[in-house]
C-alpha cells in the first residue's frame, strides 16, 4: 500500500511541475484616459517575456456589444505598441489579455467585466454642429425671397425732370446647411432693373440683368464666416458674370460685423459694412453703409446710402424682414426700402 502511494506521487509530480513551469508575460501599461475625435488611440506597454503569451488588446466602442482584438507589435524603440482605429465620441473601452502555450487566458490590464474607458472628446466642428442642430431644431433647409429698391433721385432734384436714377432688385435663394467647415451651400436666381442718367444728362437709360448663382459659406473659425458667390446672367447687352464675397465676424444669427463686396457685370460693383445686433429679442436688427454703382451708373458711380433692417421670426419656420434706406448719388438724398421672407424646413 505504501509503495502504491509513492508511485502515485511520483506520477503526479511532473504534471504539477509542468504547470508551474508554464511561462507568463509581465505587462506594464500606462493607460490613456482621453483623446480627440478622429485620431487613432496608441497604446504602449513594457513587456517582460513577451513571447510567453499571445498578447492582444480587446476593445469595442462604448455601448458596443462585440469585442475586437488587435495584437501588440514590437516598436523600433524597443517597446511594444497597439494602435486602435480612430474613434468617435463618447469613446472606447478595452482590456489587455494574453493566452499562454497551455491555452489559458490571463487578464493583464482591466478585464471584460471591468474594461478601461478612454473618453473621446468631440472635435471642434462636431461640437459646433451639435449646437447648431439644436438651435435649428433639425430644419436644415431654407427658402428666402427678398425685394429691395432705392431711388437716388436726379442730379438737380427736379420733380418734373424725366431723368431718374433708381433700381429695384429681387432674389429667390435656397440654402442647405451642412454645419461643418462648409457651413452652408445654396443657389438662387435674381433680377435687377433700373434707370440711370445718360452721358448728356438729358434722359435716362434702362439697365438690368437676370442672373443665377451658386454660393458657399465657409466657417473658418467658430466666429468667423466667409460667404462666396459666383453667378452668370444676361443683361440688355450680353451674358456677363458676377461675384460676391463677405466676411462676417460673429455669428450670422446673432450680433456680428460684416464686410463685403459684389460685382455684377456692366451694372457695376458694390461694397458695404454691416453691423447686426440681437439685443432686443426676438428682433434681429442691423445697420449698413453701402456704396454702389447700381444700376450701372454712367455719369457718377459713387452712390451711397445707409440702410436699417429688422428681422422677426413669427413662428418656428417663418420669418419676415423689412428695410428702409436713405442716400444719394450726386444730388439730394432719397429713401428706399425692401421686404423679405424666409421659410425653414
């Protein structure tokens, strides 16, 4: 009986010895806690006896259900690294596991039950888009129609004089908001009709253009917007191009200062400085100084007027705008004005 127990002990000893002899890796890892959206998550580790186990990072997006494995690789600096794909907010969770030659799995850092969380901070334009979508209530499209006119009178301000200097302009515009670096895009159609004194100042000349255009507004900074427009139209003479650019400092839907210019074929150019303020909600008011050649002035192109406009949102989708202007070209100042409406959907 004694010999039988001895034989059983001797037979069992190698098995215990083999289990004890199975090597394991030692992993030293400093875990990141946050990163930026769109950037890969680089994990580094110092590993003792790295070939004793097959080491991987097991990860998934926060809220996900399926784990994915990425193996550790040797870096040229001598350490070990694993690179998780670029993640988005709110982040990812992971743990480091190994599998030894005996097939046993070992958790070296965190675990499936308690993974380590890396918070992914939204990128700047992700945060801005979230704020804008909430402000717009999901209505990313808008159709607007505006009509404005100004009468510069005549050089001698004679009420019976047949010479007139005035124009009327209307535009129908559709815009779609992207709310990224490209903030919005749009296209539209417009019409300008006016009369301006001829070179002899004895009569006036009919001038005008019907045109179409496309436009893009870029958000080059959280509070700086660049609006650009290019178009093509036909006047009484021929097809002609047009262009426009405006730089806005501040939010277009809140207080801001805008500086811009426009050129429309033989109708001439315009430039303006505009100050907008939202200190009396729900009204949005603005004052502008406009220098313009419209409607293609022949004698004196330096038309100048000031304008005051106010916008009011009557309901969630519909808003109205009114404008009054006052200025002259080379005679006494006269009034002008305009009306507009916009529908969001």
